[in-house]
C-alpha cells in the first residue's frame, strides 16, 4: 500500500485529531451530497448512488467520511427514483433530502438547496461543503484538511483538487502568476498549454453559505446543454473580489470515478487494497 493513500476506513481518523484539524471552523459545516443522477452508463434502472460497492450502496461510504469531520447537517439532493434513495438512507443521522425534479446541471442541484440553507440562519457561520454521492473513495482526512484551511483563511470558496498525472477528461485548475486560483477550464475548452496542467477539479467545494447563495442566484445556463454549472460559482465570486482558491488536498485514490460497471470494479479493487472491509 502507498503510505500516502492510507485509507480513513482502514485506519479511522481519531476524533481528537479531526477536531484539531477543524479548529478554525466556527459552527458546524453543512454538506450537500449530489445524488440525483441515474447513471445511464451503468446500464441499470438502479439510481447510481445505490449501486453496491463492497456490499453496500456507494453513497454510504461518502456519508461515513462526512460523519468523521465537522459536518453537522447533510442535505442529500435526490432526483431519479428518489423514494428508493430516501428509503435506503432513512436510518442515517442528520440527513435531510432535497428534491431536484429536473436534472438541469450541478448548479441547479445546489440551487434546490437554497431554501433549506436559508431555513437554518443560526448555522450561517459554518461553511457549506459540496461533494459527489458517487465517490466512495472520498477520504475524511482530505475533507478535514480542506475544512481546516477554510477555517484559517477568509475564503468565499475553496476547491478541493488533486494532482493527476493523466488528467484526461477532467477540468484543469488554471492558476495566475502568483500561484492563486484563476479559473477552471474544461478539457474541451483547454488550450494546448492548459491541457498539460495536472491539477484537476474533483467536484469538491467549500463555500461561505451567504456567498454561495449569492453566486447560485446569478448562475446562467447560456451553454450548449442549457444547464446550470456549479463550476461557474468560483469564477462569479472571484469577479466580485472574493477570496477564491484551490487546495490540492485530495489523494490519488480519490481520482477514481464510477461511471461504468468496469470502473466500479476498479474502485472496489482499490478499496480492498486500501483495507476497506466488505459489508456483505
């Protein structure tokens, strides 16, 4: 096993270490978990986040990681066969559901959470973390590092990124001359130089709650898919002079995504290698 990929499931972060890491956070964080998709390429009618990985629906691994850091409230965005997802997660603590009836992009999914965020004005001091529900290899140590960095700086948005030697198909993190975050560029829009960038966006974000809502309310869908993209929020905030940056805190194993059954099998193999225990 690569020591840098020591899994949080195999060797849990103890609560004292986690608390220390998140000491800069005033108020617990709210997590938004994206779980509305069907997963068409999985060739099944099962909601994507309910596909079993090591014997349990993959979203449980994500929720496990969130439980180990300073997250006190979880909003799970559901859509396709949402009743099934609700039923599966009904026993989880601090989980609420937000319905995205139409899947109009990642930004639209988070927009659906605005009423729930506003309903908890007392938690405005805590950040909002956005993660994908189909990423069972998300590591709580990575999330803890992001929360710690966010708490130490006056960020409106902090992206969790990773360095991937083969970044094929992923959005690149373009940095300015001072090394700060400049923008996300998708591969199809990247120049030859930008395509060489190895720091990539993995759809893991931290936002100040009020600034996230501000940006969400200004998202447009002027693109080929007519969708609202969460990736536009950091740029909107940066244009307003807000502090936005990216931190390459994610581990190599977190680059493994699941879009096909073959990729799911690769993720299971990696989890076994890292010491995760099968729940079946």
